């Protein structure tokens, strides 16, 4: 039998570690949130493997002085050693240039029990909004996969950053 409460707690701790690593720009801690062979799909990019994910987040966070990420309670479907989730995200950002922003999105996630703790095995970030904190910027159209537990296919990708920039104009 799968203990939903125990798994949900472990996944919430994973989310907390993830947000903490982003805030502190701790690239090793961020990468440790992912399984060794994990896949992270964000901004039109696909990063495979913990080491590549670490390199990617290092390159992304160099542009920010801070990111305060808040993840909502995940909507989960759990099984033996695996779980699927949908988690809504808000990020308050400050670029190194001083520009402030807000992004709102959805993480579609697959988690695995990696022995010592739960980790991400696959993540897709779907951006819904990126712009001024007052929500006066553009909202983006994304596929609606239906109510949980519906998930995108493992080949789905997120919008490319250049597409986001063009939409924001």
C-alpha cells in the first residue's frame, strides 16, 4: 500500500529544497533535487542528467540578483516509488540590472523515490505570465491537458524564450 501523506510530505520537502536552492543560488543543491538521469524542460530547452541541469541553472541564475519562488500545494497521483504532479508556481524576480518582474506558471512533474529521498525525474515548466509585478504584461496561451491527473506527453516542450520575448512586446 502507498502512504499518500508520507509521499506528499516528501514531495513538499523536495519543492522546499528546490525553492531554497534557487533563492540561495546553490547550484549543487538545485541539481540534487533531480534524479541522476532526470530531464528538465524549460524555456524551450531540454536538459538531461543532473550534471547538465546543474550547468543550465548556473547559466540561468547568473542573470538574477534574486528569485523568490513560491510553489503551491502539488496536485498528486501516487504509486509505488513514483508520483505524478501538477504544481502552480509564482516567481518574484530581480535581474542583476535591477529590473523586477513576476512570472506565473505550471510545473508538470514526475517524481521518483530515489532511495534516500524523492527527486524529480521529469519536469516541464509551462509559462502563463511573465512581466511587471502588477500583471499588466501579456499572458501566454498553453495547451490545456485537462484536469489532473492529465499530464503532457514526455515529448512536450515549453515555449522558447525568444517566443516569450516576442509576445511580451
